[in-house]
């Protein structure tokens, strides 16, 4: 049974965080309570003079030397076979994040730990180069940033994702980037070079156009206006860019779908997709708690609709159904999306990426610091 362990002195929510406490994960045989002394030391190490509860806890980055970074996808309802996640955990703190349960494999909580204890694969570019140089590698697109955002705050200094882009350019390896961070624009130079060779496309997640909702739901992400600027800037640079309305949450942001699609189309997005809210494992109690804090009057109605889409449960993990759901609400949502996408010219497919230009020796460009 998952349960919250509250931080002593904590308020109803923590500024800049999507969850307000840690939750006992499904593999845990013990209950973990955050030590307020640890939180205080985290605040001091971050150099903050603010002793208010909102400033706690700080973020801890753990350098990880990975043995490999390219992961094979085992899910038949996802449109790629390989992926790279430069970071485990995500400081963006999205309340709904389906990747939160992965922290349990490290005996960390999917709650605050997921947002504050970030594992950074500092040798990712080197390991990718090894994979691409191997005679066993058969070139096909790699998705980057599927579970956790490859452009979360730590990337600003660590530049792990930029190193991955450099390796992909040297080896002529195609990739798909998924992000909701304006930091991606830092790498417009590399993305433009990759795009000129049909080696990259970018998907920008646009969850809401409401800044107030964004601050509650996705506290450390780029605002709606910034995400629209990402799309327009990348499109103007000749970089194929699409939008993802993800997740769609009943009674929270589902009424925005058509508005979001119109906004991204006007900024140059060439395609769009959507995903219904997913609540696997510990995400369910975490999201329920978020609802009681921010939308107590809607909480029961939201969950009732979610459950109606998953056979009476908060989540059904069956392939091909988990992303869309079933039932009257899910069917209506799908119809609305298809009509709006077609009307706005977002129904076309993103251009195929080129796998024929792949160079196993990386063009002998081994000066990238690998």
C-alpha cells in the first residue's frame, strides 16, 4: 500500500515541486521519512538564504558512469525501437509524470526523490559512440528524452544531451527529440545541421496554454509562451517540429485541446499527437494527492472520468489502450482531436529520417571529447 510520509512543517504544497512529499514505493519494505535536518543541509549547500518551507528540498545531481545508454524498446505501441534517457529522475516535477515509478528501482521514492535526486549519465556520448561503432548496430532512429526530459535544468551545465547530438552528427545517426524545455534552443546550431541531412525531428510537449495551471502541474518547465516560441524558432531554422498534447487530463486541460492545436499550427508545427493521462503504479496516489491540493472540488469528477476510460480502474496498462483509453469520453476525445488536427493541417506525418548516410567510423571525427 503506497502512503505519504509528510515533511515536518511542510505546507500544503512546495513551491517549484510537483509532489509535496515522498511516497513509499512498491518495492519498499520500510517507510522512509525525510529528515528535516537533511533538507536544511540541502538548502545551505544550494546557497539559499530563504528558510521558508517553499525553498526545500534542494536538488542533488548524482554523476553516473553508465555501461550503456541505448535501450531497446519492448512496447509494441510506441513508434520507436531504441531510446536514450540522459537523466534518471526529472527536476521539471510534472505531477502526472509516468516515469516517476522508475525511481523505485533505485530504492528512491517516485515522489519528491524523483524531482530532487537526479542521476546524470555523464559518459552518455562516449557510450553512444561505442554503440554506433559496433558492427552489431543496425542504424535506425533513436528517441532521446522519452522517460525524462533530456533538457531538464541540469543539462544547462552538464551538456550531456549536446554531446549526444554531436555524436549523432558525426556518425550520421538519426534521432527524435522529445522535450518541453526552451533549453533545446541552445542546440539549434547542431539541430539545423542534423535537419539539413534529414537526421532529426523534434516533438514539443504543450500541455496547457494557461500559465497558472502550468505552474501547478509542471512547476519547473518552460511556460506556454516559451513552448510556442520553441516551435516557431525550430520551424524557422528548418528543423522538423511537431507538438504533443500530453497528457490530456479530464476536467483539467481537456477543454484546451483545440486551442493548443491551433496555437502550435500557427507557429509552424507540422504534425501533432496526444496522450490521455496515464497513472501507473505510484503515479496514481501522487496524482490523487495533487488533485486534493489544487483542485479539491474537481478531484472526484476527474478520477471518475479517468476510471471510465480504463475499465473502472485508474489505469489499464494494456498495450494500444493505455495511451488513449476506451469508452465514451475517450472516443469523444479522439474524435475531437482528429477533427481539429485535420482542420488545422496537422494530420500529415513527420518526414522520414535518413538511415542511409550512417557512418560507422563516425567520419573519423573522434575529437568530440569521447
